[in-house]
C-alpha cells in the first residue's frame, strides 16, 4: 500500500528515459524506441514502523515497466509479490492490506513531454536530478503525486532512476487504514505507523529494434 506512493516517483524516470540512453545532441531530436524495466536490476522498497520505534524494510519482487510508443510511461507493481521476510506477514498484507484478490496490481503512469525537459544530451555516466507528477492507481484510488529522483545513464547505455530521498506517504490516502489496523491487531502490536517511507532504484534498457 504504502509503497505505492513511492511508485509515483518511478513515472518520473520515464520522462527522462526519452532523452537518455545515447550520448550526443541527436538524442534530443529523435523519438525513443521502446524501453523495458530490467527487473533484475530494479528495486522498490518501503519501510514500516511498529510500536513507535521498530523499523522494518519490505519490497516487491515483481515489477514491470515500459516507455510506450504513444509517449506514456507506465510502471506496474504485482502486489502479491510483497516480501517482508516473514511468510505469514506476506499473506496478511496480501489479504488485509492490499486486498490482492480485488486489487492485484498498482499502476503508475505519466505523460512524457520532451518540451518539459532541459536535457539536450546525456553522456554515459552523467546524471540529472529532476521531478515529475505521476498518477498512481491502487486499491481503487487514483492520486497525482510529485516525485523527485536522480537519473543516470549507465556504462552499458541503460538508464537508472533512483529516488533522491525516501518518499513518505500515508495509508489514509489510499483508503488502507482499516487494513493497517487489522494487521496491527493480528500481530498483537501497540501501533503501526500510517506514514511509510518509500525508496526505489529502477533500471531500464532500450529494446533492440
């Protein structure tokens, strides 16, 4: 749930993908082909705080993303793939928090406007800090969120977007407070904070034509 907010940050990366992946001025003048998320080199994680001071980090094992031809960036998170390190907690999150049978996927989308970008060219090894507004769809709710990130063109020509700092979101934004309370009750905890820090590192590779 919480991690979904951070997801919005990912959409930001897509906008920059349109300008990266090659070096030289021609990058800004040519339309991008297709970019695909490299799941093996990508990570989306979120932290939970229980009983006021105990912090634990979790992540989603299955992510997918593309930069579409119609200039729309999209990231999908398989909510059933949540990994907390404790099997019974994974099950409880799927059932009570994310309600996977009804809401299996969280989606982040963002329009791509080349005119909004200051990038003319990015050489390999170069980085750029930016932010983008993206629409996050999760648990039957859609929200527009701003995310800050650092985009880097890697040595192999792929593009990596890393959150500049943890994005803190609140479970209430997506109507998930009841699910959070159920988790607290089942675990016998005094409290679980509704505020959740989210971080990401996403790597995209250009598809060969």
